C-alpha cells in the first residue's frame, strides 16, 4: 500500500486545500468507523458490520485503491454472507493498514 499527498492532490485536480481538508476529516473520523466495525463483530451483528465496513471502504477509497480498501470490502462481503469469523480474522489486517495510512497522512501533514 502506497499513499501520497501529491497523488491525492492530483486526483482532486490539483486542489491542495481540498486534499488537506479531506485528510483532516478522515483522520478525525476513521477511529469511529473502525470502532463501529469492531463493535459490530463483537456483537455478532452482521447487518451493522456490513454498513460499517461499507462506510469505511467508501471513506478510504477517496485516498487509496488497495490495502485497507480491499480489506474493508472483504469484511463487508463476509458480513453479507454471515461469515463473522472471517470478518473478525480480517480485522487485525484492516487495523494495521488503516494505521499505516493514517501515519502516512500525518507525516505528509507535518512535512507539507
């Protein structure tokens, strides 16, 4: 997984201010989205898990097409087919990928 502020700015037609705003929103919101996924797994609530994974995937897709986007999709698909154990097994991977993405965003914000 590779993310860069420059690539995001390019995706947004060169609008660096919008890129910074989207990153700030993501950094503020992603912990709640990850927590919603974890709570849904812990409760065994497949419908809530599907919605939470879909919401996170939609948010992450703004920034990167692989890594956490693919893992969130896999969790969403596991929830759709009532395979909560599979979703639980993917949770650690998702957390690592999201944490790496957020760390890259924070580094870019400090240097940019």
